[in-house]
C-alpha cells in the first residue's frame, strides 16, 4: 500500500538557505509557531502517522510543533524521522513532546 504524503509549506518561504537558516533560528529562539498552508489532512483516517523533518540546531523546525498543535493526534502512534548534517536527533523529541498528546 502506498501511504498518503503531505508536505507542510510556510505561508511565505525564504528565498535562500541563509535566510531559511536565520528564520529557523529566530523561530526557535522566540518560540514562534509559524503558520502553514492549509492541508487536506484528517488524522482520524490514520492509526500511525510518520512525521519527517530536518534537524535545525538539534531540534525540529517549529513548524512541526505548529502541525502537532493544530491537529488532534489523540490515540495515534506518531513516528518521527529526520535528516541532519551531523547533529543527530539531539533534543528534537524533547522539543516536540509538549506539542503532541
């Protein structure tokens, strides 16, 4: 079975890598919850939800927190996976835990 795939998109994306990195760092430092474009996503349709993201300064981008806070994942199994340039998972799980049930 091919799983459904959804991609979070910011309402306004920076143009280059350095802008993206600076924005992600500021969001992390300020505890921002950036908004994303609406998805046609219903967590009730799934038992297990895989969430992938890049690691930025040892945590997930705060848009992942936004995603976890917008939808009700009660009773769902959430599986995290990430890419990283070398920092590993770091504090990603700990930083997401308050946003997930």
